[in-house]
C-alpha cells in the first residue's frame, strides 16, 4: 500500500545480471523507462555483498536477519515498493546465484507475515524479465516456478502473462538487441505503469 504522502509509485528494480549493458539489463531499462513517473531504486545484485541464508531460525522470532550486510537496507525498500521488477539471464534453467541469495534472505519477510497472519496489502505487484541464450522446451519453467513462489511468499501480486521471456539471446547486448524486444518491454512497462497508477489512486 502506498504510504501516506507519496505522490508517485515506488519501484525496486533488481538487476541480476553481471552486465549492466547485457540483454536482460537493457530490456529492463526499456521496461522501467516506460512506466512513467516513478521513484526507482536500482539494485545491481552482482555489486552487493549478500550472505546466504543459513536457516539459523533467528528471524522466526524477531523481524530481522542475523546478518547485517547489503541486504539489510533492501528490506525497507521491499516494504515501500509498489512494484518489484526483476531482470535476469537464465543460468542452467535457473536464476543467477546473487538473485537466489536475495530470494532466500527474504525468509525474514515470510516469517514476519506468518507471525502476523497476514501479508502486504495491494497494490503491490511483482514482475519478471528473463533472457536465455538458447531455445528448448520449458527452458524458463524452473525460474518461473521459483519467482512465482517468491512473489507469493512475500505478498506481491503478479500475472504470469506479464512475465517477459526472451529465448535465443546468445551474444546479444544493449548495442545489438533487436528493436522489437525493446519495444515489447516498453509496451509492457507502459501498461503495468497505468495499472499501478489506477490501483494507487483507488487505494488513496
């Protein structure tokens, strides 16, 4: 739910590629640009020190993680975000390691929601942009399953049909990505931005 006094939607954009000008990152930027007026926090996960969850149980009783690292400020960003936008290249049919570390460390949020017996209220939306170098049957399915479970666990709504999935992207970067891919991302971003703003106004 947008906090009182906010005048624009807040976006937490997770970039899970090691390349800021790689295919998934460039498509993500086209998507974000098309959202319209928004406060966007870009988090480049390969530049962050996020320790792996050790299932220590600390967050089962208190709403904090035992580790204090670059993940710590992102909990507040997640709490404030109206849109959680994730971009990633496909690594062996799954998400890159830094993104999986981020996802696992949101156990804190799941435990907090479990104790309170409630999740976040809308409008809060999650979305995925994923690129793969090859093309094979169900190549995106493992990652989609992980991301859907992640969004469900932290209380973000999503539409599977909104996910932007791009096969056959081997060797493509921001300089040579087919324009149709960027246009598709822009159209999706514009549509989602309008949907968020409509929900935002209805929640005020």
